[in-house]
């Protein structure tokens, strides 16, 4: 799959890479707060083996993922390792850490 050029493009692509088998039994909202050029807020609701991506902040997400927009684009494109970003403090997670770790299987790039 071609590389994404922006956060907006990455979120537009999310439903096409969604793995409903990996999402079985999942009922959660992922909030993304991405800073810097091309950043913004998006939330992704996963329920009944379906996903819905929306612009903006969700009032009660299960997990919030915060990072720089460019780091997010690099991570989606496989140029940055999410574990390394987390360990270096560039990726911050508030809420359910286990849920954040499921992202890679639910939304494989």
C-alpha cells in the first residue's frame, strides 16, 4: 500500500485497513491528539466489528494517544517504531495501555 502523506490521509485510510477479525468483542474509542503541522484531533470508534472515524475530540475515549503529527505519519508508514516512540516519550498514552497495543492488529498498515 502506498505511503500516507498526512495525518488526514492516514485517518481516511483507516476503514480500508480495518481488521474486523482482530476487533472481535472490542467496544472502544481511540482518541488521537496529534500536534504540529498537519496535526489535529480524531477519534476512532470500534464496535460490532466495525469502525467509524470522526474529526475532533470524543467526550469519553477509552484511550488517548498523543504525539507529533510527523511521528504519527512516520509510524503509519512503518518508518518509526511505536514502542521506541513510546519509550522515548514521543508517544504518550492515557487510559487503557492494552487497548493502545491492540491498534497494530486492528489497524495493520
